[in-house]
C-alpha cells in the first residue's frame, strides 16, 4: 500500500526526473496551487519555468466540521507547471500515474474537456479534468491568459487532488481513514492516519469559518489588504503587492463562507480582486521586463526583443 | 493523371466532446469544397467524415492526382487600341503581352500557335478585339490539397481557440487542442502537405492505451479498417455511436433491463471514447429512496452513465458505463471504481434531498428576496408576488379554485433555494412538486408547481391541471409583460429571455385548452401587477403584435396557408380558443361555389371604402332607389340575422355560409350601381350599405385576403 506521504514522494521523484524545481508551498492561505507565485506569476511573460510542489489549499466554504468523508476545509494539491508546455506533456502525466502504481490497462483513464476559469485571477485556460474510473483525479490546463495577460509561451498546469488519489490508491472511503504513514514503535506496527493529523484542524477551522469569524474585522482587513496592494504596486513592489492580493482573496472567501456577502455584493468583490490581480500581473511583467527577462537564453531574448 | 482515394487525418489531443461531431463534419465539408473548387473531385467522389476523441479525418474517393488543364480564352483589348493606323501593335498592347509573359507572340502572325498560345481577332459582340487563347495548367494534388487544407482548418467552428507552442518551444500555433500528426495519403502515397506546423506523413497514433507507438497507414482506403484492427480505434463517429447503442442494449438485456438512452448522452459518450467497452456496475438500493429524476440526472450529467429501468419503468440500482478499455482484469477495477464514485455522488444527492425536506417550501420564500430576477424588475420574491396576483385574476376569469391557485403560485419558485435545485437547475419545478407533497400541500398545488414551467420546449406537454394552467399562464404573462415593459424585446435572432417560447406557451394553452380568455383582458391583468414599478412602461401594442406574429408561425406550422392564417390573424382575434374554428370556417367557406366571387367582392368593397370618406352611420332605406341596391339591401336584411345568429353560437362556418345567397345581389350591385355618384347623400348611403356588408362578412375572417390574385 502506498501511504499518503509516499504518494507525494513518488510524485516528487518523478517530476524531479523531468527537470522540475521542487518548491515548497506558498506560506499564505490560498485556495489552490494556481495562486502560488510559482504558477500564477511564472506563467506570465516569456521566461521558461518548470516547477512542482505540494500546496495546502483552503476552501472555507467546503468546511464540514470533519464530518463529511469527502469534503475538507483544507485539502492538498500536487501542482506541476511546465513552461513552455512540452508536446509530450500528456504522456509525461500518464507516466506519473504509472509511477504511482496505477495500471493504465486496468484503470479507465480519460481526458474529459473541462475549461478552467478563475474570474478573481482574471485567468482562463483550456484543458481537461482527468477521470480515473469515473473519478476526477487531476485538473489539466493549458493556460491562455493570466491576470488579463495573454500567455506566451503557454504553461501546462497539472493539478493532482492528493486526498482523492490517495483514497483511491488505498481503497478507502473516508478521507480521515487515509494512512498518512506507518512505523514501528518498539516492535509494534503503528499507523498515523490523515485524521490524526488534520481532523482537529477541520473541526476548529469549520467553527471559525461559519461561527466565530468576525465579519466586521474581515471587512476591515479586506479593505486594508486592497489598499496595501495598490500602494505596493505604486512602489513597483510586485511580489509583496501580490501577497496582499492573495490575502484579500482569502479574506473574501472567509466573508463568503460566513454568509456576510449578499449575492449582489459578491460580483462587486470579485471585480475588485480581479482588478488587483490584473494590475499585479502587469506589475510583475513590467518588473521582469526591467530585469531583461534574465531566465531567457540569448536566442530567445533576441526573439522576444 | 490517376484517380484514387484521398485520406487526410489530423491526430490531436482529446477534442471537446460537445464540438467533436460538428468539427468532424465541417472538416470533411471544408476539404470537399476546397478540392471540388480546385477541380480535383469528380461526380463519382464520395466523402466520408471521421471523428473520434483524438482525430478528425476525411476520406474522399476518386480524387485526381492532378487537376486537368483548362482551355482559357481572354480578351486582351479592342483592336482599335491594340493596333495603330499603320497596322502595327501599339505600345499599350505590347506592354500587355509582356505583362502576360507572352511578348514573343507579337512577332508571330495572327492565328499561329506557340504551344497552346495563340493570338486572334474576333468580334466581342460590339467591336473587333484581340483575344489570347491558351491553357491554364492544372496543378498537382499536393498544391490543391495544401490550399484546401488551410481553408478547411481556417473555417473550422472551433468553440474556443487555444494557443500552444510547437516542439521548438517558441512557434505558436492556434487550434482546438494540440495536434501531433498529420496524415495525407493519396492511395498509398503520402501527399506532401503541411498544416499546424506538421508535415504530412502516413503515421498516426492508435488508442491511447491499447496501441503503442506510431501506426503507419498503408493506404487511404485501409484507414478505417486498419485503425480498428491495429489501433483499436473506431474512427467513424456514426459507427462508434451505433456500436455503443448496440453494446448498451445488449448489456441491458442481459440484466433484464431497459437503458435510459437520451440521444444527447449517446452523442457525448461517443465523443469520449475511441474504443467503446461497456461495463455494468451498481449502487446501494437504499439510494432508490431519492426521487428517480435526481438519480438519473446525477448518473447522466456527472458520470455519463446509462441508467437502467425495469419493465415497469422503475429505476434499478444498476447502471452501464462506457469505458474505452478492454481491461486486463476483466473490468474489476473499473466497475469497483465507478461504483465508489457514484456512491459519493448519490450520497450528495441524498444529502441534498434529506436536507431540503427539513424545511418547508413556504419557509424558503423570504430567501427569494435575495435572488435578483432582473435589475429593473426586482427580486424573485417580487416576481412571485406578481405571478400570484396575475394567477388569481386568471383563476377568477376561468372559475378555477382561487385558494389553490394562489398557494401554488406563491410556492412555484420556492425550490430555487433548495440544495438539490442549486446542484441540478434542470430539476426546478419537479423538486418543488416532491417537496410540496412532503409538506402536505394539496395534490393539485404540488402538481401545479411542476407544471407551471410547461411548455418548456416545442411540443412539450401543457399543464395537466387547471391550477397548473393558471400559474403557467401567469408565469409566462409576467415574463412577457415585464420584459417588454422595460424594453427587453427580442431582436433578430437574439432572444435571451426566451420570450418567443413564452409567447408560444401562452398561445398554445389558450388554443389547445380552449380557454375563454381575451388577450386584452389578460394583458391588462398582468400590467396591473407592475403598478408602481418605476422602470416599467406597459408596451401592450408591441406585445400584442409579438403575440400575433407567434400565432402566425404556430398556425403555419399546423399546415394553414399564409392567406388563411392572415385572413384570421389580421382581424386581431381577442380569443385564441376559437381561432381553429375560424380557420375551419374559412376552409369550409372556400369550398362554396360562391366563395371566390364573394371574396373578390369583399376585396373590392374594401378598396372602395378605403378610398372614400363620408359613409353614413346607417343605411336609409328611403335613399335606395336602384333595383340592384334595393335587392342587395333586401338580401342582406335576410341573410344578416341568420349569419349573426350562427356567429353568436360560435358556428363560424354556418355564419359564413349564411352569406352565400348574397353572391348574386352583390355581383349585380357592382354591375349596375355606381357608388361614387355626385349626390353626397346617395353616395353616403351606398357606402353605408357596403360598410355594413363588409363588417358582417369579415366577422370571422378577412375574406378579402382569400380573393384570388
């Protein structure tokens, strides 16, 4: 049996062999691996990039007090980005499934059209959700636009849902029963389960999201983060400004989960975050351009100029 | 020059299933058109389109390897301009020849051939002119196919175009999804064309998992068979679709069941697999406690499964899935995996169903206040209040139980705030009915909640209950009157609020259910509901015209001729329930020997009345003195009461028939009597007689429109 962490290790090994920088998660609250600077910002502009990392992803609205076997306040994504996307990217992806011990002659793997759009990030792409025996295990996207900027070259993004994949590999119906790891303690086999690691967090974060968060405080924070993002962009500090945008985004998600945002207000907030994301994307592009796109090789730089 | 089959295939990453069929057909049609236009096809050429998740292909028989040379004759210039008085070629003419690359022809005597080229003088119909006869050389298939391929790709109906880079990492290509191979074979020979950065060859890829490495296609005619044999791919969309339908049918039969097989699902599944293999799986029978429609929708929409029913139409806890793998374990992992997924999905559906039933529909009404219906027309709750008001008025007019209509209208939209409808919007109305039953609402109230959305599409059933009919009418009238009232009328082919469908729904209910409701009265009731709304301004005239236009369309579809329809609709009938009788009467009338003559007379009367003013209010018998007008007045006095009496009891055919005896007196009147005479009082009296006559004749339909010519 493959433990939760072994699944991650196998993916790390596999993508290490494909020349990806194995990065760490972004140390801020985000809803998806896409929000990591290693994806969102690196997808912008002409410079090549290959990275892979685990990203704890918070979805306040999906919190279920640890009582639902499939839904979590925080799940984990394994994110791979390849830029420019190589022609054999789908084969590379299928190779990673085989590395996880998935037999593609026993399991029905299908690429089912699913075009991705994130209005708050001003981003969209075309691609598929990957089905294994009817279950979505991966989101695959060819980025077309990020922060309102056309992508050139295109980044291929592979996002594995780690819990789902592991539940499948371990043949388990309740996420909290997943085997995180095993060890021997003075000759006795011991098991650490997913629930041992995360259940209390699910319960408490759910209470926070739905009962204990203070809408007034959050509203104040949202306004503050928004203002800071703008101020930092004026100072040409693209990366700190981007972090403020992420904080504003997460604050919005908390407000939304709390039910503090009406249907009509919702569109307004999303518009405000989108405007920030666009501005920060441009700001990042400009900053790389000022540096002369240092990661381009000579020939490519001449072409880009 | 040889004629043989041509095969062109674009091998791609998985294409969008909803667009696959149209992409495949457009690709085939585009290539056919391009090759035909370039003279590579013959009458014997047959085109076959192939479309599978990873490929678009076209096979065309009898394609020429070269297009034929074609004789060409072109007028160069009038002789008077080409030659000077001395009989020498002018500079202008020499320049022209040079531009055509045929300067040397100037030195040859006229009529002398240099290869196919030859200059000559002929009359162009006006003047003598110099002509060049020559030949346009045909081109090689590679040349023609190159342009045809470019055009075909350019014109593909791609829903969303994507950018991607070729292997060099920098050349950007635009297509549906990345393309990896291009095959172009004329018989067994590769046609050296290129597209999307790919050079044509004979190699393609077969099945993603059942075929390894590139597959070399031997010849154009072998394509389909070879792919199926060696590549485990059924490239033809239609063949794959029939195979799936057959496999699903057989698998269902083995389970003693009938598959639920909507066309759209069959199409979608066909576009998702290259090698269909059907497996049966199942879920726990407990889930059958959830309404069947929810289970079926979950299986179809989320998982693309075929649900199974028993002989009595009851849903079974088994389903069929279409995989694309002949799994090495016989399908054990696929069956178990899908069972696990559907369990989680159905658990969600059951959770929604259980949660939803914890609160009554009525308690959800206030939640509609926070759902915007339209920025200018307020919330869904305000809309519900308007619908309720309109429905109650209609109930009064139709003599339907007011309290039940009011209840049903009030609850009609409450299910929009349930979890189940949030997840599956298509279940709106239906879930309302289930929840209303659970809440203990009266049976006709529960039914009406579901029925009020009907008819949802052309040929959909109408509401079955009177309560449902009142609410359905109110819902549609509110939509029409409200959106017309804020200027959201459909324009051209833009009809974002489906107002045409709403209007047709209203007309169908009035007509097919024979509801004795007058259009003006209904609209007045609906307009009343918008009282005090700032942005609203009643647009009755526009809306009435819109309704009559839809009525015209509906009646034409039912097989009535344009004239028949117009004769009735032009009279702006207030009641739609008797339009069918009017049309039947018109048809019966047209069978009468007197019909043609009366229709012509009617038209003539109409023309006279249109041009003349000053008809008297009524006919004064003392002013009638011509025998023919006396006779007509007399005949009318006899026929009219009977016509009116038949009309009053709704016997439109009888009413028209009663006018038949007027034919002779009318014809005689026009033969003998002059209407527009000097004497004003005589003229006014005659006009009055004609006006009276016409009014009576046209109570059922405008007979003038039935006149020949």
